């Protein structure tokens, strides 16, 4: 259906009308092809189930089992209105269109609250009006009705009447194209005018449908079984709920103004609309001295835009407004007309300023007068003339393009505009080489016209500014893409790239004079014992002056050979940690070394330190000094391993593991401050203490209390208290006796802290 194109078709009621449009017949077909709630069924099902004497089988409802075959299809759309269910359809081919004009279409319905099973109602047999009936129903000056009559009942060119030689392929092509044009144009008229669609036998309104009911409608060809015209019916499900009016309020219009007094308005290609109405109004503007106006529809007939067939999701519709006769500010809005002839809500107004885009008349350059100075600076006096001085002429500016450069870009030689009455421009051209110069006349809105370019010869001995921000991307296969920011001078002719394998080498020039872009590719040899390659870039102007080099860029050469692992040199251990010395290899492209540690029975290593290879080799020793203080572990051994990674990211894998039993310090730096008092009334010694320096990683702990009485030679352990109880009461001291105490902290893993201070207490004598 989408292949139809509309050509000029004349009406028979005395008024010739020309319509041209891209195919819209497909707007009907698209519903059936693309939407899941539409269904096309094959010939055997048409004749034997829903549309014959039998009921619709369960297999019919399983859409993925249906054979889709379309010799010639009837496509169906539906819409629920206050009048009922409106059905619109379109036959796919010219043969079906002309044949069913006379025999008509059978409209049937299945479902609804009053129906049981899959029984159906035949609602109508719909046929086209005759020519006389058309004349009685429509006015003689209704051009679209006249066109519909011509399409329905007009004579077709016969094969022996073609402009092309009869019997040739071109003759058949000519007749086929005419048939396509007739069918497509007829479907377009049916979409734009529901009254004409009904008159052409392409529309039916079911006014008996019940609100809220679910139906399945079918539109079938009213053909006898021996008909040679093979046409397949179409079906569509309908829920009888009134559908909302379509809107274009969310559609954003765009505009372009490339021709004076010609505004092109565009919007996205919307398949839900067949045609459009375009409106315009003028906005009051003090700038242009206009008072504004009301909305005016610009199209007399529904407007059908040419479609961008290659735009895909970005395709747009266009309308060119050629009727603007003065400058000003205008607003546009667009309403869509759907396949049932309904006009949508319009878009939001889109404002366009129709301003002057006509540039002034171009000046004429007469000659150049060169001025050379002792400080190697050059100026040129550009002499020009301009006969016409427009009222909006703002002034002049000179532009330069290097003679030998392939670029079409023209560089301005100064920012400030010369006065409209000036006839000379005094311009600094220091550092430029021979090139073309043009003088532009600029109006107050920025429109520019340019004089014919003239060649300006300049003695140039000034080199360009060096390129900046040289950078590179390197692929795994050694492809290097260099990029840099260009030199700002307009007379740069090309760039030269230099390369070296080492900073001690002489850099070699590796590009030609055709390197005008700021991107260059190089290919590196892999598998060589060189970690880096070095580049810099210079800019060369048209007279051969070369800039200073850019900053040198060091690029890592890809190396996928695993580096050598580090080897252990020596180890030692004390209460403060484990000491190791690892020796790295002498490879040039090492990036870093990664130290891992785990408990002997653990499943995986943990990364604990990273050592940069260049820092390790800084003093020429290639020694990695490691001091690690792991968490105290009394029973399990620690395992260490080193991994080396090169600049490409290739790893050596883990080294030979090294195993240690780290006992750590037996005495931890814990401080206990002990105090003592004697309670005479209770007859007991009371101890209390404060603890400092216990860290969470030390683990759980408890306190041991020691006592030395008058009969003891040494302190005796008398009690263990939990960590949350830093107190103790002693009733062992008798009146007149003296005792000494101290407290220690002990951890579950066997380590202990320093003992507290020793305190002494004497129990008073009893009186």
C-alpha cells in the first residue's frame, strides 16, 4: 500500500484540481501490518470459519499459527464516536478497488452482550454511489467529489492507447502506474473526506453497537466463488469506548528561513495523520511597526506534505509559506487530520522572525599597497570601491585564505568593522604567507557579501605557533592514533610528525607535506624490548617556516609477553613485623608490583601494598623493601606473594609464596592505673583501676588481680575479673595487717599488657 504515489488527477464536474502527495494509502495498511490488535486471515479460514457457515475455530485465535498470505488485502481501521463504531477500509490493489466498487463489501460483526459463541451478524453490504447519485448528493463545485467520481468511474488508458509503444514493457509500466495513482489518490480522498469515503463505499457506521461491548468486525469482498479477483478480507477488534480527540499539542515545530520572505515550517512525520491544516498570524512588533493579526488558515484544501522517504524515525513533513509580503514576527500552528477526517488539537504556536537576509552589494577590490617595516612586520592597504551604499550597511571586514591550503575557510583579518564610507582597509598581515584576500560588506543584521578574491603576495619569515595537547590512543595490535590541537595561524599549510624510540635518539620525520589534518596514524612493532616510543609535531606554513616542536609525547608500546616475577632476596621477623627484600627484573616496561597476603588456610589473597616500578628503580638497586605488621595470629601462618604488571597491563602471575608464623609482641603497650581504699565499716579493701591503650584489634581480654599479704613472700594470683568490671573488693586483710596489690590485663590469644602500679593498704587496728 505504501508504494502508491499521487499524480495530477482531474475532476469531471467542470473544476480541474491538481493534487500531489507522497503515499498515504499506507496509513490504513499500517494498522493491520504493525499493530498486534489487528488480524489478517488466510483464504481457507475466510471461506470455512468466521465468514462462512461454520464458527471460528480456536486455532483462529492463536495468531502465531496463522498463515499470513496477501494476494490482495482489505485493510481496516476503526474509531468509536457518539454515532457508533466507524469502520474505514481500503482495498490494496486497483483490481480489487474497481471490482468491489460494483459488487461491494460485506460488513460483519461478532461478539457483544446479546451474542453467544462465535455467531456473527451481517450488518451491511456497502457499495459505491453511481455517477448520478454522486451528482445528486454533492455540489457541482465540490472539486474533491468530482475527483472521486473520476477515480471511481473514469476510463483507464488501455494497453493499445499508451504513449509508449503498445506491447512493450514500458507500456505495461505506464498502465500499472496509472492504476497505482488512481488507487492511491482515491484512498487519500477517503481519508480526508469521510462523506466521500461513505459515498465511495469505503466507510460504514455501526449505530447498533452497545457501549462497553467487545466486538470483532470483518470487512469482506462481496464476490462469488468463481470470481477471478482474489481479495482477502480484514478484521479488527473494537472496544466500544469513545476515543479521545487526537492532539498535536506536544509536537514541536521547527523553521528555516533561507530565501527572503519564504518560511519553511517542519514537524515530525506522523503516521496517525493523513493531512494537515497550517495557520499563521502576525505578532505585534514595535521593531517592525506591525499591529498583529488573527489566525489565518494558509491551505484551502487539507495539506498533504511530501514525505522524506529516507528519514526513518527522523523523517519530517514540511510546509513552505510563500505568501509573506513584509518583514515581521509571525506565529504558526499545525493541526492534523486523521484517517476519519477529524481535525486534531493544534500544536503550540511557533514564533518566527522574518527578517532581512539579503546581503549588501559586494564591493570591488582595486589593489593592494604593501608596507614593510624594519621590525619584520607587514601591513597592507586594501583599496576597494562600492557604488551602492545601502541604508543598513554596517561596514567592511577583510578576509584571508592561504593560497596553497586546501581548506575553504576564510579567516577575518580584523574584528572591528570599517565605516560604510571607507574605501581602504589598513591590515596587519605579519606572519602570513601568500594568499587570497576578499573584502566583505556587512549589514546591520550580519548579512555579508564578498568581493572577488585577489591574490596577495607576502614575504613571510615568521614561523607558526607550535601545535598543543599532543595525545595518543593505542590499540592492542599496535595502531597509534595521534591527535593534537592545531596551530592558530591561518597560513599553516601542513603538519610534520617526528618519532624516536628513545630520548637519546634523533627524532625522524615520518609524515609528508600532505598531512594537513590534526590526526595521524602510526603502526608499532610489537614484541621488542622497548617500553616507549616518543613523538612530537611541528606546524609548517605556506612558505616553509616550521614552528618549534610541540611537547614530546611518550607512548607505551603494547607488550603482551608476561613480565618476570619478583624473587625473594632475604627475610627477617621480630616483634614489630615481618621484613622482606624482593628483587624486580630489569625489563623496561614494568608498571608496578603488587604485594598480597593471606592466612595459610584462606581461599584467596588480599592486596596489601602496591610499589611503582619506576620508584623502585630510581636509585638503580631494583630492591623492593617490605615491612609488614599483620594482625597477631598465634596459631596460623601468613603467606605472602608478589605480582608484577607491565605498562600494557599484562601480569606475571603470583610469585613463589613465602610463609611466616608471626607471633608479634608478647607484651602490648596497655597502661593500667590502680587505686585502693579501705572501707572500715565494711572491713574490706576496695580496688579500682583505669585502662588506656587497648585497641580493638587486640581482641577480647580480662583482668588478673594479684595480692601480697603479710605472710607472703611473693604476689599471689587471687582473682580474674571480666573486661567490663575494673573493680575488686578484698576481705582478706585483718585489722592491723598490710597488703599490696597490682592488676594486669590478659588477652584471649595469650598476650598481656604491662602490670599496673603497685598499691599498698593497711587495715586499722580495732579498739
